[in-house]
C-alpha cells in the first residue's frame, strides 16, 4: 500500500508540473529587446500601462506645461479617419481614457500617465456651436485640481501631438481615443471605436462578441479577433518553447498584448491544441499577463482602427494574423 501511495503521488506531482510548465518555464525571461516595432499608421505612443519610460513632450501645446494650459473655446473638427473630434481652442485633439469612469466621473491617469496625457483644466472651457453645453463638467483630481469632463468622461491632451490636428493618441494601448462631441469615442461611421462602452467596436459583428472569437477575412481566411472585433496577431520573433515574448517597451506601444480571456468566453478558438499546451497565460517580466494559443503570445495592432482592419499583416516580415490554432497566417 505504501509503495502504491508513493507512486500515485509522483504521478500527480508530474501531472501538476506538466500543467504548470505547459509552455515551458512560466518564470519571466530576462534580456528581451524592443524588437519588431514597425511604425504604426498614425505614429501612436504609449499609455504607460506597460512599464515603459516617460516620453519627452513635444514642442507644441501638448508639451511641457500643458497640464496648466486651459482649453478655452472648444471646437469640433472633421477628421477624415475619425469623423468629428473635439479640440481645444488651439486645435489640439482631446482624448478620453477607457480606464476612467464617467458615472461617476473619475480619473485613473496619474503620475507618469498624466505627464504623457496632460489633463485638460476645467477652468475657462466653453462649448462650441453644435455641442450640448450641459455635457461639459468637471472632476476633482487627487491633487485637488479640476479636470474638464465631457458627458462625464475626463478629457486629456496627448504629449506626442505637437500641432493642431494631430491624432497620434488614437487607439494607444487600446484604451485612449479621441473624443466625439457627445463624449463618445470618435469614429468616422458614427459608431464608437474600441472597448468600454455599450456601442463598442464589436457592433460591426451585429452585437457583443466573446472575449476571443474568429471572423472570415476575404483575403486571409479565418482569423482570431478580440472582444472588439480587432484582428489578433502573433510575432515571429517570440519563442514558443519555453514561451517568451520579445515585444517589450516601445514595441508594446504599437502591439498591445491581448489580456487573459476565460476559455469559456471564446468561440471557435482551439483552447486544447494537443491537449497539453493550448490555452495558457504568458506571465511577462514587465508584469503584464498575456493570453496565448499553442504557446504563442497574442497581440493586437494600434494601426488597426476598426474591426476588419489587417494593417499589421506582414509588418516587418514578422507580424501575422493568428489562426484559431495559434498558427501564423502567411497568405
């Protein structure tokens, strides 16, 4: 009996170890470089959620000291890609942050984040023609200053926007979006882009999408998409075994990680593969947790602006849309 018990214990321990190391060591790897980061279509930057450094503000109004720059008479400008966007009196685009809340208004952008995304002061801000002035309000920040809100959403400028009309902050980390005149996310077709609101970018698919699912692309075939309907990619410079992401630092500005999604919140995704290493979480050195399929870390592309975009396909000869089994689609 004693021998039988010991054998059973060893088998159980081995099984547990196999599950823990399904994609190799889950201990973060060191020495990763910021590689494969081809310029995004709109030159987007960082939201400082990934442990990267603070940028040097540009020379325009959104640069140093922009935290104190009042908005003055707001304006509504037409943007070819985004439709109507709200700007300050100098024409600088105003943004909203998905990690904030509108009801009640609350800002979650502090410290380095507020250096990259200077809050817009509430003082002296007035509504332009065509905007419901009752949508303008304010929220008190942790430092006691008053920040302008639009339909409850705190408003910000972006330090990398250096001239009127710049929209380099659009889509950064999948959480920052130019504001439309009604406080929603600006989108050329009138529907909100990105996540966080009831409309959502997943509306193109006719309703809410699972955390991960697939769609049929006319050129690439069946591709994986996230909860917003945005194409999911894999990076050929990553390592499958032991699993390691080589997209770090500035690379993540353009290729945000896909956060963990419960296997039950998927549709059409191969969460088993060979029954051993299928659907596991990549615990990264920078503290981010990243979903993977078949030990391949998953990303979206900041240069994709709406569901169905595949602007990241083939970038640098290293980025490819992901198939439901984790393989790269190289058509």
